[in-house]
């Protein structure tokens, strides 16, 4: 259910982004701050319910609170709403990658799971690892690339968009696995 909510959140963010472009807004990067917060929260919620250990659940909650503080700091005190939220995005990516690795560790120590291709959380962890590791560098250098030229920023966005398509395709595959 939370994965479906994550997909809806992504579609709504893209729709609002298109509406702001059509309405003539010069900059809609403020959406990235909101999407980082809400998208991370939903994915962290998925991992929260998949872990059994109280320490991991508490670490996820502390990570969510820390990310909220970092997003606030990034949006209001450092870069502002008119720039890509590179710092908070990289922090969220790193935390999601750590959660995926923690899930891999959980699966490695659980002999009950035999067919990993049928475990939706394993597939989601793989998709998260590929997507967030792949897009981290593009988000990290986006503001500097934009300061150099629009073409340099477009290269960063092209990498992100290709990985977005693959990430959402993996979600369709995961939802199919969840149904069976």
C-alpha cells in the first residue's frame, strides 16, 4: 500500500511541476524540497514496517526527524527554494541506501526466504540501491552545473530522468510481484 502511495506521490509531483511550468512560473525547484521530504518518509515507512528490530525502527525515526531538520535548514537558511536541494537530497539518498543495505543484511541472516525474486522488499531494496546511488552525483552537482550552463544542468537532469523511468518500471514489477 505504501509503495502505491509513493507512486501516487511521484505522479502528483510531476503533475504539479507541469502545471507550474504551464502557468509560467520561472522556477519550480521548491517542489524538490517537498518531494524529498514526503518521498523519503513513505519509503522510510516501508522499511520501518519491514524491520523487526526496535533499534532499526528507532534509527529510521531519528533519520526522518534529522532529515526534516536538514530540509528546513537547506530550504530556509542556506540554498533557499530557488535552488535544487542537493544537500538534503544526498542525505535522504544515503539514508535510503543504508536502509536497503540493512534489509539485505536481514535477508542474508534469514533462511526462510529462498526465492529472492518473489520478495517485494528485496526487489524494492535493489531498485532503491540502483536509483539512489545513480542519481546522487547528479543531484550533488546540479547547482554547480546550472551555474556553468543550462546544457551542463540538462546532462544531470537526463541522467535523473532515465533512472526515474527505470525506477518506476521497477515499481510496476514489484507491485505485480506483490499481487501474486
